[in-house]
């Protein structure tokens, strides 16, 4: 019996290695080519990597299929709006083969339903991030705690996927915040899926 259990365990491990589950971790931090003040964050389930400042970290928010990876400065309370609040969320639009324009329309309808008093302060503009087509737009909405929340959204097309990157801050933002956000957005790179 013990020999049978051992053989079964070895077989399971061999199968997992052969189909890729043990080849790459789900996520990790690695040295960044940008230097000692940065770290490379790679998430193999959401299939992206980004260079971020060394004092930033991440968490997971929401429920599938709307889960997002939320990046933020260490020590920030992401559960409460306050003057220091700032997060950058990365998600995948849960609709296969959707166009970039349809993803924009879908996202905007959802945000208008979620946030009363939403105001678009920058209409959609077409840009590129690392050769990927992007639609960018910005809106604000009033929180229940009297802060004006500003969301700068980038919808990034990569193959059959549309990534949603959202910078959420209290309005207005500082120059140093803007610089950090621009660095992180500019360093966003979709990667080929490793898991699933």
C-alpha cells in the first residue's frame, strides 16, 4: 500500500511538472533593470510584469471573474479613502474576443452604475504602451467620505485579452505621485500566459 501511494505521488508530481504547474511560481519579485530603487513584479496568472518602486507591494481584490491585482505603497490602507490613498489595479476584462472599443463602453457603463455622480474629465484617447494599443480615459466620483476619487483608466489590448489598468487616487494628485504612476504604467508589459 505504501509503495502504491508513493508511486501515485511521484506520478502526480511528474504530470504537474510536465504540464507547467511547477515550472513558474504564480507571482514573484525579481531584481529590476532600472536599479536598486525598483523591483520587477511578475504575475504569471494575470500574465503581466511591471517595474515598481521598491517600497510598493501588491494584493488581490475582488472575486472572479472580476478579480484584480492591486499595487500600492507599503503601509497604505487600501480599504479606506484618505489623503494618502493611491492604488494601481490590473485586471483582465472577463469577455473573450472583445474589441478595445467595446471594452471601453462596457467599463464605462459599469463604472456609471457603480458610482453616482461620476464625471468624465478626459474622454477616451488612443495611445500605446510598449507597442500595445491602449484606450485611456479619466473620471472622478465623490466618495461617501467626502473625497473626490480620481480614476485614470488604461485598457490595454494584448492578443485576445484586454487588460484594465486603473490608477485610483484622491484628487488632486501630487507631481511625485504622477511621476510614479507614469513610470509604472510605462513599465507595464503583458506576457504570454504560463498558468491556465
